[in-house]
C-alpha cells in the first residue's frame, strides 16, 4: 500500500459493519477506505497533506442510506411553512398567515397532521379562506397523499384537478384533494428554479443528519433534471439513486437508460408505482373497513394495471418497486411481482409493507423481495395514535420489522421525508411498542446502511467501512448502544462523503 491518506479519522470507535468489533481509526484515499485498524497502524499513512480528524472516542458508522425519500419534499419543509406539530387548525392558519405569497403567488404549508387534533378532521377551503381570500393557499398533509386548498386555489387549478380525487359535499368541492390531484398543485406552485433551490436546501439538511446516499422517488422531469445540473456543477454532494415514476417507463427505455447506469453520484434505480394510498387518508386498501368509517380504501392503480406494469418493467429489464400499505394492496403487489422471472436477482422492492400478514411475510421471504420500510412511521403506531383510530387492534400488527427479519427478509430503511432522520428512525425501530415490530440497535443500523446498499445494488461499495468501500461515514456525539432509549437525541458531529468532510457541527 503506497501513498498517504487524504483523510484519517483517529481516536474513534469505528463500527465498520464489515468485521465484528470496533476499531480505533480509519484512513481514506481517493474516496475509498484504504486502512482500518489501530491509531498506530493508520497513522503510518499520514502525510504532509493528510487531514486528520480526532474523533475524541466518538462512534463512527457508515454513512446512512435513506432508501425511500423525496428530497424536494424535505426542501419544502425548510422553504415553505412547516405545519408539523401544529396542535389545531387555528395554529395552522396562524403559521400560514405569517408567510408571504411566493413561488407562483401561492402560500404553501407542509406537514399538517389532523389526527392529533381534538376533532380529527382535515382542513377545508373555509379554514384556508381565513388565511387569504385572494391568494391561492395550499396545505399538504404529512403523508403527501392529501392536501387542502382555499377558494382562490380551487379557482386557479380546479379545472385541471382529476375529479375522482376531489372531495365533494353538497355539489361543491370541500377543498380536500387526494393522490394524483396533488401533482397539479405542485406544478402550479413553482418551476425549475424552485426545484433546484429545494434540493440544495434539503441536501444540506440531509448531510447534517448523517445521510450520505438517498433513493429518491421522483415524479415529473424537473427533479431528475435539477439533480443532473447539480452534478454537472459539482454541487451534488449526496449519492442519489433515482427511482422513476411509472409514467417515465417509455421515456427512460427510449433514452437507453438502465437500472444501475449512471455515475458515482447519480444512478438510475427502479421504476416505481403506487398500488394504494395511506392510512392517514383512509386510502390504503384494507380487507376490513376502517375502524372510524369511510370504507376500505382506494386503488390508486387498479390491480390489472399494476400487473401489466410489472410485466412491462420486468420485460424491459428494470428493477421495480411498488408502494403497498394495506393488506389487500400488499397481496396484489406480491401477486404481480411473484410473476417476475427472478424477483430476487432483480431485487424488486415493495415500499412500506405496513399491514403485512404472516402469509405475506412468508411470500416476501420466499421470493427474495426487498421490504423498503419507514421506521419513523411508528410515530403513529403508539397506543391511542392515528393507526389505532384507523385500524383498531390491527394497529399492533403494522410495520412488523422483527417478524420480517426473523423470516429472512432483507430490510431497507428510509424516511419518506416524514421526517428525514436516520437516528430518529433507528430510535423508532429499537423502541417500537410491540414485539413483532422491535429490532436491536445493530439490526436497525444495518437496515439504514447495509440494507439500503443492497436495495441499490451497492453492497460492494456502500453500507460498510471495510477496505475498498467508499469513504462515506458519520461521526456521532455518543453511542446508540449506550442508551438505546434516547437514540433520537443523538446528534451528528461530522459527515463525510467520499473522504470529503461535507458537514461539521458548529
């Protein structure tokens, strides 16, 4: 081994996830790990220009991989009004009232959650008319499957909204819209320049959370285009895997793009589709009616269409990933994917897998399908929470991480931007309320590192810190193993991508 290292991390507790145990130091050269071992052995690679980071005995982990996120949505929380945590509709109106109309003349808020309010009902046009009766106002629910509009917004985009996703009472729209209708509003709010701004702001936030790689579920062309501009301008610090929306299949195929093609920073991933909706919007497709009424959910993509899509994606040689939350949707999605010639080698994925039965778990394991799941969703799975109000006793069987791991299913953890934060997600998985959901600290960390790497065909370069792996790592201010009940309070002190220090806590 010749040549000095570009970066050395010493006096650390390095969890390589490549070998059992912990080592003191790690050296990175030309973006890759060249040595792990003792302080003394790694110091032999220190040269005149080597940057040395004294970790002061802090833990070092491989960089976190958020295997299901929407970076533009994360940016919206940082640029638009953040409605998360609002305790009632009056607080929502107050927050929206304090921002100026921007981005196409709209006032926009992100992330309200009515399930915590005393009346538990969605915002309506009447509520948002109190913000403005002249400027369009939009408030997106936390799951991003539902939004609320005021009268001015309905007047501006109403003719373009798909009627099947517009709530009507007494012959008039209530202001509540669902699923595909949200895309119309997103398009009206801002263009290419806003998209790049949102990605830049969100990238900085992701790095501060220790995220070094994301699998972004993209819709439309503006986000992929903005990513490529960032890469060309050498401003893309994250590693990004683009999972394209199903409507892009023909365009992606015509351009000759293939799963896993791309650069060190920007790669083509899967073709993605919905099957059903969400528990919050009562649109996840379930076998028994919702506990608080309103039927048994909605097909966002009809089963026959879904089956044909999977056949088309499979025959074209792409990885496929399907959003499926309710048990009925999971069943139909499994049926569609099981028809594939080799789902394990193709590494087909199911996103969310929230209400899986024992039979579903056996089928996922048997077919080698990846379960791409979001442990932060346990914020709604606590007793008395949203899931219990929607599902009754079924809420105890949501997000069965323990059962999936025990069955041999590969887990890849992500956030779905609700909110982004691997340490928060790891905390939720380790401290889940029910035995069938709870993981060890090691298992939860592996799902946010090794699991995401495997789901992205990157297990030979990402997810570990062994020799030859890329130098993506995160330094924490304390160990998640020492106090697993408070992992969510741990902070990231440094984030490193390819041996470059891209975030340092002040």
